[in-house]
């Protein structure tokens, strides 16, 4: 399983007794096994599931039908129910009553799981041929009683996943001159977008007349989803302003509120000596005024199930769902029931899904000339090609998100002084040690006071083609019109930074606050300095490939993200190209 990267292996007709099955893989600590055995008739029965511990940890329930079926229920993060049903149907048709009783039990299980909105995989040796059942239906004949298992599966919105990827799936059973496809993997329709591919391969590690049927899943949406309570906790602590609910009238009320609050501090802003200390006081007043006024704006909690993913991932996921829906309506039975072999009905169906198909075909440069005039088989082939391309690109784009996230929590660190190691957990001591570490963690400069030579002398010599007058206006006071123009040019939907003052707030702050912020910017130019809070930065330690062992030396470079008071990037106020 490790060599072939198999996460879950289902085996049927194991011919094992309970005592023998318990001993299998007993010494393996990284996998778990479950067995369904019939000790009185073990030579022609038996089902087993062997699963990697990474996924076995989600199992909350096991149900057994002696020697014939084994059901495992997994409860995944985000309250996702995932059910695996492994079955081994009777091979001898003389057991008709037992087979029909087994079908009734299977249907009861599927109905119960569907009520839980579970994603279901039904897999195993059905000892019945779906291809034969389809042929009987095409000929308007009654299907063989043993093939009713397929009707039960389809009734519960399940499909043969092999037919999604292959028009003519390979036979799975071969004995002398007899061949048939009797081993299947059926999944609920909502699982189709999470599949990547299905294959049928010869088994090499032991002798058998059956082939192995394999389904490959994209596991991120199933097993790597955040726990629901963590999502809710995160969103409860991070209320955001809901700008979609703010109309022009509410913005006017917001500006009036800012003005009234600012009037109370008018003396502090208007009559102040020019010094960096007083400028910091003015900024604190402006920042706190914004915070008080922000309480009047509508807030929203993020959807705990909403994913924040790259646009390409979202694009592919959206089309996986759309294309899988189209394919589930292009099965042989649906084609017959919808009369899609008829030219008019086929054209209606094609027109209905034309926008979806044309958009994805355009992206992958698939020729769709005359798409509306193609018959249903040609249209289905185009949809399948598009589906496979989306699957492959989705898997490739999503590969970077599969990496395990490493993080550093600076709640304790190990320091070494005079060859003695010490573990520190006090917050103040940790902060002081980190400050000292970052002062000295970079290597010493290699400058040996050597004089410049050659081209470097020319490089650092005064430039005759640069006129000093060009820079005279750089520190000129900012005009009201220039300040107003720069505020209006700010982009929406940007992170507000440490101050939590967003660009939308600046755009609607009113005349009084606009005048105050302009004065603050000009005072900074006059004193030739910036506010103390504007010097603050966000610090991100990046772990190396080895485990984090509370040593600051075990980190790569640190990323500093400067954040100015007004939530915009620090650049010259007079520069028309930058932000304020």
C-alpha cells in the first residue's frame, strides 16, 4: 500500500475466518483493518477493508453483514458524512432468496445514509453485470432479477464511476473463455467532482481471476477541510464591515458621526506645537475617532464553510461540478429517457449547456465548431474531454495546497548562555530575547573600508544630468485638491492594516476628517519624521525543513510587512503614482 500510495484497500472473497483475519496486519502500526467473515461458510465469503491511519481516525461506526458486506462511517471535519460500503454478492444464483434479502438490507443502508446527506462509495464484487442490464433495457426487455442491485443504486442517486471516465470499461473478471465486468465502484453524484480518474489493472502480487478497480480522489475538500467549530470561532473573533449593506445615506451618517466626534478634539488638532510628540497625539485622536465611528457600520461574520482559494482553483472546482452534472445526464439510461437521440431534443440539451461547454473549451482551445449540430454521442465525447482536462489542471493547481502547513508559536523559546540551555516561557523575557536575536542574527557586514575603484567611482560620483531643482517640490505642503484626488484614487477591497482604517472609510470620511488627515500628513513633512505607530511591522518567522524546537536559530528569513496608519502603502504624498 505504501509503494503504490493506496490509502484504502477493499478485498472481497477473502475466505478468512474471524480468528485468522484478526491476525492480518496486526504488527503494522500505520494501518487499521476491518473484516466481515462467515465462519460457517468461509470458503466462498469474506470482505475486508484495509485503511491508512490518516483516514481511519475519522471512522465512528462499523456495521457488518456476515461474510457479505462491511460498512464504515466516517465523520469528517465540517460535519461531512462519508460512507464506504464494501460488498461481496453471492456468486451462485441458486441463493435467490438470500440475494434478494441482501439487496433489501443494502437498500435500507443507502436510504439511512442518504438521510444523513452522506457521500457514499459502494464498492466490491457484485457478481452481476451492469453492461448486460443496460443491454436489456435498450432492447426493452425485463432485466435479470439479480441485476436489481443496479436499480437500487441508481434509485439512490449513485452512478458507476467507471462510465464517467471510460465509454467501454475493461472487463474485471476473466476465466478461460469467459469475461465480464462484475467488480464496480459506485459513488453518489456529489462525489463525482472529487474524483480524478478510474482505472482497471491486473493484480500482480497474488493469483486471482479478477482485476483491481481503482478510483483516485482529490482529498482536499473531504479530508483537509477545517473543523467547523474552528471556523466559527475564527469568524466570531473577526467581524468585518459589510460594505455591501452600506448605502449613500449610511455613509453620510458615518461622515457626520466622524465630524461630531472630531469637534470634541478640535483644540488638540488646531492649536498644537509642531513636534513629533504632538503629531503622535493627533494621530491617536484620528485613529480612535475612526474606531468609535466604525461601531455604527454594519458588520458581518464570514461563512465558516466559505473557502478562500486562488481564483484558478475556484474556477476549476466550479466547472467540475457543472461538467459532472452534465455527464450524469448523459448516461445511456438518461439519453434514452430524455430521447436525446432525437435531433431536436439533442439540440435543446446542447443549447441548455452551451455556455458552460463553450467557456471551458475556449480556455483549453478545444475546437467546438458546429457544436450545436453534433449528435449526442459527439457532444458527450466533448464533455468528457473537457471534464478530464479540468480534473488534470485542478489536480496540478491544487498540488501546492496539499503541503502540510508548518507554523511557529512563540509561547516559549530555548536560549543558550555560557553553554547552558534554558527554556523561557515568560512573555516579557521572550520579547526581550527576540529583540536581541533580531539585532544580531544577520551576519557581519563585509565592508573593510576599502576605497572605491573603477566603475564604482563613476557610479557614486555626482550626476551632471540630474537637476537638483527637480526635488524642491517634494516636501512642499500637500494641497487640498491633491489630497482629495489621492483619496479618491484609493482602491476598494484592500486589507486595512494595523489601524483598521480601510480605503472605503477614507473615501467617505467627510470634510472635517479629511482636513485633519491632510494636516497630519503636512505636519509629518514639516518635521521630516513619521509617527511612532507607522514604524510598527508584522513579523513572520518562517520555519526551516526541520521541526520547530523553540530555537530562533531554527528559522529562515523573517518577512516584514510595513503598515502605515491609514492602511495604505508608505510612499510620497506628492507622488501621483503611489498611494497616500
